């Protein structure tokens, strides 16, 4: 994905971004400022040369920018956006994780919320063990601690 | 306080279709008692402001018509066929007045309201030098984890805390920061479940419990102990649970909780009587009250009160002295809602005798003994009302005349459902005389409830000779309503209506449920902002007529094709999905709403 010009944008100013794996992206300012860090850069006038993003890989950055473009489009209706978001975030775990990290790093509030909500949905209804398996989290409690925390967080209907 | 509007209008009638999933529609099912619950959308007031205290009574759910009721009402109408007023119709609706709170109806997930992280972070957590986790820990960075876990419902958070140390810590912080908790207590909850949850969030300010297991004073004690800062408390009750709290126990709780501002409780049939003393209490809602002996409301700062009595016939509460006491101690009352079959003119006199200078919303429903004289008393003592609900009363068109005389500068909501003695001229008069009106409910007014026999099938053929003179004003009625501000109009059950013309540019919601005789060719809707029309129980042809009328309006507004001249001189015509041209020029990132009007038939 290279330049993302939408017919609605009139400023025409573009930002150049470079991902961790050296992929470059050109994106309209109006789209990029969905990310708070780019917003500050644009406001402060610091946008010469490609901005390096050592913490985001090309594939993820492409996805994120696609999301930003969709959300920067003024003609899209709320219903359509919601549908888009639902489809966008319905990805496998690894991708979701990358999106979450990227949204956090780039400080894109709405995308972060979307990703967090999705992760929360994946946690709901699962037992601690199931949660660990889903996210590959190591259980670092000692057996005594585990018992203690179990008591502390007794479920309504049993262990 | 928001009430659920649609529910009442749809489910009270024998032929009506309740909105709840799995709700029953047949007459036969009405014999069963019980409350129906539904999703709580912003209610009847039609004004979607959050926190808006709209004191509107809605009746919902189960139709409690027992055979004995039906018999007695038939007898009454036979003897009074020559009189000019009719007795109120049999109470076909069971008003388990549900207030529409923004409560998650998803019983699996009860959302806890955890605050934004900024509010709760300690110094050390603010440093996000390394936004990426140690690959071995498999977790999320601290900031993300908070964002994720705070979106979990309370029980989800309990599970999350057991995953690993980092999660436990974050969960603990979330609990400590929690100010609001909405919890569903399942039927077989472990003893102490609520207690153990409450102990995690000592900072709780708002608590809402939906009890599916019985509740008694030990719950109150637990709450009193664990939540020192509690200001808003609500105890909701499922059909199967019992509320055993007594008046004494409640009184003690209220007296001890010095910062309690709002108390809402359902299922209060075991109170028996109470003395409530609190200088902090400003909102009080009690429902399912029954046979209260002594009641003292020593709450000088009370602003809103809602007292709903159970439908049982042998309620021995002395409403007059109760209201008398209320008026004496709680002089700051602004919103009053009372629902009881025993409401009468003397109760109204007790109310008007009090000096409630701030009274703005008054709702006295189900009282068939409330008459035009009551309206006169109310109008003369409280001329600045913004909401008046006298549904189920015996007021007539002359009462309406008084209302229009006194309240045109303030009244924005008028509810007169199930008032058998008002006519279509009265209704039209209201819409002509009250310029600020935004909500009007005239459900089941233009109809003859005694002829509401769904077993007789479609009543398209009227045998005019069989209709007595007194009932002529109940058939073939026409309504012409032109109003600039009206937002919500309900004509549910007006089966005597056969022609309707509405020119209300601000109308959002129109309820025509069970307007069985509304003629498809005598319907004209010129309401460009209409979002929903309820048409359950209406003829097929009428539904089609409605659909075509509302989509015509919609299409008419779509004939705007903004175009843009581009820098190179070319012109691009953009076919929009939005209705108005001005949002095109709007600089802000405004999400454009496509206004489609929904015709709802169930």
C-alpha cells in the first residue's frame, strides 16, 4: 500500500513513514493525525523525511493506516464504520497483538480501544487456565499464592 | 429517571405483542402473572439526555386480567350505559413500572464501570519507558493491560486476577479504583459472594445489584460495611427472587448511611411500614409496595420520589396520610410519581395542600378516582408543571381544558393513557394549546375496551346499529395533529381511530400499536424526522401504507447531490449517503447518520 489519497482530502500534504522492516508508506496528513504522535509532529512542523517507526512492522503498519484512512473519511456513516471495525478486528491473535502494540505505540486512541475490547471479549467467560492458554501467559504463582488468589477471587458459583 | 416507553404500549393489550424475546402474545397467556422485562432504552420522555430525570411512568408487561375482573367490568358498563362518563376500563395492564436505566440487559455480562487509568495510577506506573513486554512473560504492557481488564465485567475480572501476578496486580488496582459496580447475583450464588466482591472496591460510589437470589437485611449490612462512600444504591429483583427486607431494617440502613443520595429498590412488599430519616437522600424509588402501615419520610432534601404499589386489591395503605406526611417534611420535592389503584381525589387534595414550591413533575397513575376536580386542584396549586401524568384516571375533556389553560408555558410532557373519558377532540385541543409539548401519550383512550375481544377476530365490519349512542364518540374518530415540537406520540390501542393526519416535523417516535381500525387511506404522515413507527397489531395494508409514507419522506430528503469543484477545474459529483448538504462542508470529522425510519411490528 502506497499513497492513500481519498478524494475528500484537500490539503494534499503527505507524511512519509518507515516501518521497522524498512517498508515506506506515504499517507495523507489528515489520515495520519489519527495517531497522536503524528498529530504533534504535524503541528510542530516536524515532518521532513520519512519518520522511522522501529517498533512497528510493515504489515501491521499497513493495516493500521488502512484503519486510519477509513476513519478519516467524512462520508462514511456510523453504521458502516461499526461494521468495518467489527470485521477489521476479527483477526487471529498474533495480528491482534501486533495491532494492539502498534495502536499503543502510535497512540491511536480509538484503535487501541477497539483492540482492547476485542481482547477483553476473548477473555470473557474463560477460566484462568483457559486465559493463560489463549494468550500464552506463564503462571508465575506458587501453589500457595495460587490458592490465596483463588480464595480472594471466588467466583459466584464455585471454584 | 427514564422509563421504558415502548413496553407499556405494546404489551398491555390482549392483542398486543410484547417486545421481550419469548414474550407471549395470546390472550390466554395473560392469566399468568409476572413481570416482563425488556431492554431499557431511553424512555418515554423522548429526550435522550443522560442523567435526565424524566419522571414518566410506564406500564409494562404481564397482563393480569383475571376472569373476575372481566365480569365486573361488563356489569358496570351495562348499568351505566346511559351515563355520560364511563368507568375506567378494566386494568388490563400490569404496571410493573420499569424504569429505563442504562442497564446492560445481557445477563451474562454485567459491566462494571472502571474509571480511566489516569485517575488511578500511582507515580511508578506512569513511566512507560519500555512499552514492549518481556517476550517471556507473554503478557501485555501495563497500560494496555489496564485498558483490557477494565473492559471486563466483574466476574471476568475475578478470573483475570488468577492468571498471573501481573494481572492480579492490575486487577487489584482496578477494583480499588472502581467507583461504580453493577452486579448480577445469580440464584445459587455462594454465601458471601457479594461481600467478597464489595470488599475489593472500598471506593464504591454507585452500586447496582440485580438479585436473582433472595435478598434480606444481611445484604444491607454487607453493603453498609463494605461501601463507606456509597451514594447511589439500587436493588433490582428478578421474578423468582424475594425481597425480605423489612421497614425497620431499611430505616436503619438509610439512617446510618450518611452520604446516601439515591436509593432504588424493587420488590418492597415486606416493608410493612418505615421511618426514613436522611438529610442526604435526594432520590427514592420503591416499587411493589403493599399495605404500608406507618410511613415517615423525614428527608428534607428529597427531590424525587417514586412509590409504586402492588396491583393487589386489598392494599390497606392510607395514601392520604402518607402524602400528607410527605408534603410536610419533604418540601423540596420536584418529581413525584405514585402508582396505585387507591389513588383518589382526597390524596390529590393532601398533595395540593402541601407547599411544594419546586414541584415540576407529577405523575399519579392508575387512580380511577382521580377526577376533573383533582385536575383543578393540581392546576391551581402547581401551575408550573413540566410533566403531568394522570394515566388511568377518570378525567374528561374538561379536565384537559383546565390543563391547557394553566400549563401552556411549562408543560412539555402529558400522559393520559387509559383515560376512558377523554375524546379525540380533547386530544386535538391539547396539541393545539400546548406549544411546548414534546411527549404525549394517549394510549387506549379512543377506544371501547369492552369491545376488545380478540377472539371475535378482525373487527373490520362494524355493526353500527349495535353501538349505543354513548359509544359513538369512540368509533370512526379522526385526529389532525400539527405541532412543531412534538417528539413522541403514542396512540396505542386507539382502535376507535380511523383517520390520522400528522404534521410534526420533530416527531421521532410514533406508536400506533393496535390501532386496528386506522384506515390505510386515511393516514397521512408528514414528519420528516420520524425514526420509528410501532405498528404491531395493525392491518397489513396499514403497515404497508405507513412504510410507503415514511420512505417517501426519506427519499424526498435525499435529492441533494453536493458537488465539489476540484483544483484542476473538473467537477466531481459525489453521491452522498447523508441527508443534508451542510455536513459536506463540515470540517469536523462528523459521523453522518443515515436516518431510516423503522416500522416496528413486533
